[in-house]
C-alpha cells in the first residue's frame, strides 16, 4: 500500500489538488506497477507562518 504525504503551503485550488493526486497515482502505477486502489495520498496544507526555509518564515519571504 503506497502512501504519500505531501506538505504544501495553503492556497492550492481543489482542481490543482485533484491533478496532483491523479499524477502521483499515475506515476506509482507506471513506475512501480502499483494498483491505483491501493494508493493513498494525503495533502497537508501548512500555514505560511508555520513553514520556514533559508532562515525565514514563508510569510515573510512572500511579504505577507
């Protein structure tokens, strides 16, 4: 049972998330030969104040 936990900052649309799930599923089917019904994908949206990189918060980097 493949399981993918994807963490992104908030703001992706439902359609974008749908595309992500479809494409990740297709990749696991194509590359590893997994059955789609066995693939689980969780998208965690993280607030930009709770995501940091390069010594700063994402919200500061984006000027929000």
